[in-house]
C-alpha cells in the first residue's frame, strides 16, 4: 500500500504532538515509512539486530573479537541493503508533489516570553 502525497501529509500531520520515541520501534524511519505505506517498520533498526546476532554467534564459535565485529558490520549492512534499497523507493510516484497550497499550514504557537 502506498498513500497519495496528500494522504501522506495528512498522516504526518495527524502525529503532531506525538512525543513517544524509541530507537528501535518508534523512530524517524518507522514514522516516515508509516506515513507512506502504513507499515511502521524500521529496517535500519532491524539490521542492527541482525548484525548483533551474527556477531554474537560468530564470537561464541571461537572467532576473534575483531572477526566478530567485522561479521556484525557486514551482516548489518548486507541485511539493510537487501531490505532498504533505494530502487524499492523510487518508482516515480513522488515526482509530482502536491502544491504548497494543498499542504496544511501550521502556525507557530505564540508564547509570552518575558
């Protein structure tokens, strides 16, 4: 599912004031993916988990710490590349963005600072 640019903006605006943040499952990537597709998955956060798992398994099988670190980085980057490639995001749908007049304008809140 991919929402239209107008729907994406409306979905993003609907989250204004949302103050919850979690590095793994409620971060900027999961927010942007949710706005566009409705799926709040963060592939970057998942790649860290995959990398750490591979690194840990490599370490407990007797590989040197340097080898385990290398395996962690390579596994995380490979997983992220295979699940988060730009070729999956550039299908031309967003070449024509809505005009600025159709995007809701948000007025800054006035605060009385003295």
